C-alpha cells in the first residue's frame, strides 16, 4: 500500500457513520460493536475495529472468566503476597526466592493452533511463553509441556501428537532451553481439541524486574526483533475470516495460515539482545508481541503507563508487501518485542541491537495525553482511549448451571465394577496398567527433547518434578511440577482442581523443595454452555481455596475456553503448576528406590477410592462416582516431613496407585523390591488412587528415627519391605515380576503407537 491508496482514517470514519462493518465476522457481538461506537462517539476505523476485535476476544480479554478469577485475589492473604513481586495481570508471576534472586514462571495454552498445524502451533506456543518470561527481565531457564490428546489409537492422534512433540522439541532445543517435565495424557474428549500447554521458568536478580508500562512523556517506543508479516493474523481471534484463501482481491499475495510461524534462532538472538539491554539499564518498560500482536503491545503499554502514546505504523518493518494497517496491528508474527526507552538512551539501545543483528525501529513515543494515536503515512487511523482496548473490555456474567447429568455421574460408583482377586489376575492387571497409554513410559516423547542443555538441570522427566539450579555459588534452585486429572475434575470440579494442586504440590515436595507459588492454565469447553461455566466456577473456587489452605499464592495463569467438538466439551482440565525452592540442589531427593537394603515405607493412608481412576478407565472404560478425597492439611504435613530429609529416594502415588509407583521406581533405579501389601484387600492396596501418599526409601540405619518423625508430624507410615540389588518386583503372596518383563510392558507402548 502506498500513501495515496485509500485507508479508513478517523476523519473518514466520523464522516461516514452509515458504513456497514464486518464486526460479526471478526468475532464481535452486536452489543459489543455498539459499545465501541459509544466509546469513540463514531464508528471505528478498520484498524480500530481490528484492534478491538482481537483485544476483546475471549483469549485476550477474559470477558467470561474475569468475574470468577477475581476470587483468587479475594482469597490471597498478605502473608501469601509477601514474597510476590509481580502477580495476576502481569506477563508472568514473579516471586522472591531469597539471596537477592527472583524467579518468574507461567503456563499458557496454544491449543487450537496446534490442532490446525501441530508443529508450528506447538513451537510458537513455546516461543510465546518464553517471551513472556523474558519480558519480566529474566533469563529463561527451562520449559515444560503439559499435553493432552484424543484416544491414543485414533488416527488423528497419530497426526497431531508427533507434530506437537516435534514442535515443542524443535523450538526449545534450538533455543537451548532444557525441557524438564510435563504430561502426556490421552482421552477421547480431547479428540479434535488437543491441549498444548507450555510452561517456562526464568530467573533474575530482584532489582532487574521489568514491567509492561509506558511512562515518561517523550520516551520513545521501539519495536525490535523479526519483521511483521501476514502469518498469525486471526491466530487468537477470528480476525481473518478466510485465512486459507488463495489470491485475495487480485493482489497476487496469499495470507498465510492463522497459525504463527516461528523461528527459534531469531528468538535465541532476541533473548541475548534483551538481556544485554536490561543489564545496561536501557529499558523503561517492555512488552512481548504475542497474541494480538501490536494491538496488544501498544494498548497494554499505554494503558499501564501514566500518559498516552503516538505510533507511526508505516515505520514498522514488514516482510510482506501491501499490508493494511489492520493487518499490521493484528499480525502475530513471532519473535518481536516492544520497548519504551528514554530519548538519551535510544542510540545505545540501537547499538546493542545492531551488535546482535536485531532489527530495531523507533515507531513512536509516549505522550502527555490519555489517547493511543496511530498514524499511517501521516493519516490518523487509530485514536482510542487505550484502557478501553486493553483493560476495559466486556465483562460477562455467563449463566452458571450444574449439568443435568452430574448427579447421575456421581451416583455411578465404580464399586460395582468387576475386580481381580486371584494372584494371577492381579499380576496380569499390573502389567496391563503399566502398558496402558496414560501410564506407559514417556521416553519416546522426552528423548526428542534436550533435557540437560545449559548444565543447570538437576532433575527432569521421568522425575516427579523438574529442577534447575539458579545460583552456582550456593546451589539454590527451584523445582516445578504441573499436573491435572480431567476425570477427577469432571466428577467434582472443586475437588478435582484441589487434587491437581495437591499432586503438583506433592511432586515438588518429593524432590526435596519447599512449594511457594502456583500458576495455572484453565482449559474448558464453551463459556456459552452454563454447565461448562459451572465447572469453571467450581474449579476456580477449589483452586483458590486450596491455595489459601496451603498458604501459597496463585501468581498468574491463562484461561482457554471453547475447547470442544460440536456440543461435546473436553474434560475440564485446570492444569496447575507449582513452584518450589530448594536451598541446595545437592540435597535433592531422587526418584526411585534408593540403595539395596534400604527400607521401603508408604506414607499416607489408602482407602477404597476408584472414582475417575486409571484402573476404571483402562479396564472398564468407566467414568463415574466420586474422586479421591482431598486432604490438603495431610499434604502440607507430608511436605514438611520430606523437607526434613532422611530419605534416599521418593516417588509420589497418583494415577495407577501403588502398583504403578512400584513399577516405575524399580525400573527408574534398575533395582528390585520385595514388599508386603498393607491392608486386607490387595486390589485396593495396589490400585487405589487415594491422595497424600508417597513411597520413600530410607536407609535401614535411619528407619527408626524417620518413623518417629512421621509419628511426630502426624503422617501415617506403613512398612512395605526392602530394596534389592536387582531381579524383580516381588509382592509377597501375589507375584514376582521380573524387571525385564516390566520394562517390556512399560516401554513398548508409545513407540508401537507412534514410532
């Protein structure tokens, strides 16, 4: 487009109120469009309409979830906030971990793009969450990937999963960031709606924290990183109604798919460039360009600042000819950042960018007004109050109704399912469960990731939690786990969210770290379904109340709605990430069995609890009843006990129960075990999924002292048996399972399905 080509300017919009605009095609409802006209006192220009449509989308505005998410703030005490340096509303949460160090972490979704184009959808999901961490002033240190797919044997799962895994690994490996953990879960409800959640953690000195705000009249706005192209338009909203069309209007150009296209090598250079800029004190405020692109970066920076902003859009470096202002503002091209810089620092800023061969362009400045004004070749195409774009979008009180089938679902207790009782049947069930897709080894996935690049990885999958070293001199580090069981949440959203929190909290605790903060990625169906909103409300309250009980804050997160095929939503999946701190990573607790001769102890009590269990799912295809009971006080006591040391190895009990924990502990350590099951019913002992339980190995010489500490802490302790040098998992009175037989069952499933 040239300066003489017609564009829809503010003056033209004011003079032509009758022009019919495609607001519905852009995802806006009639009352939303009417409100935009009321805010502006005229119809919006094409560029303004594009900005409002993407920024008022569900993904960016949280318009259906805001009223419920406020409960996190209501339940967070001052004591919980005391270590938080940045929380909900910022690019990522930041916590003070001591000795002048701060850690930032967040998890976000890239679900729909990953179904359309698995590799790029997953890759740019990693790239986006890494830039969120970078925008806080931190060096990104590691990533994690909670993933969910349809039935493992479904043809479309074979299309989506390999591409997603390759995208996560391809982008993260090229960035030089270790992937230290995650999840791979299969369930038919995710068919057509895979969940690709990406988590990143980074570290900085406390004084290096940066926030997204544009302050200081006269300060310059600099766009730097990759050029802006046609890829990603509509990636967050429905801005592009025909994203895969061919020749458009005879222009001879094609729009690229709405899925963004990533370049990890450009992002790697951008990371180092940003860190040098931060270190030199050349940045006043900064925002990454992810969802909604420049529309988001400019409006959020201006909205969070103390004045207005003026931007010259025709100065934006482009990689496609003839892009319109609306397209430039809505493009989600990757690897871009927007910084606010003092005038006297601009040349030094540009020098750093030139040294890293990063394109940097001054596109505007902070003004003393209260408007975001964007021009195109001297003509004003945007003139809006920035808060109305970024922070004052629609807020919906969606109808909330308990699903009609909820009572029947809860009444369908799995106690009626046929259970194995003979030693032969129980032995076969252990092997069947170990080979099931949700419990089998994830090595086929994780071996495609670099887990130890940079040399800071202390624990990685298949450990219960990932752990990275933060400070070389002291050994201070952090541990992270992200977890959720969607079947539990379907049966009881309140308890299910707390069970997700409890498992992630427990996984961090069994690594030897002290849990201190939470992030979340709340994946649900359509908010226009009252039953889904009931699930969402209950899950939010469950998570918030659970965090209050444990005394750890929610520092931020993400909401992903509209995850459903037709009228069938996914299992409600509130993924919970817990961050823990360990003073010295050399005192970590490994996952496994410890040394030969160590005593094996089961901490926590086991009940007959099979609602939503992996056993009911695998053996009977059943979902019903009540999920396991939640006891967060028991989880806290257990975490306090483990923090005191005295154990040589630990492994939490979750899906698959004690049987699966023993199988994994034996195989991960390459050692055998001889155990006697507690209780009268071996089936319940093996496969129950009661929470607040951990398998620990304790040196024989320290067993008496450790069991005394258990009694003092109020943690039930059951002696199971001993660790053996090799051989088999021997369960007294039931079966001997040679490690080779267990390994064949556990390791063969995913390669057979996807290899």
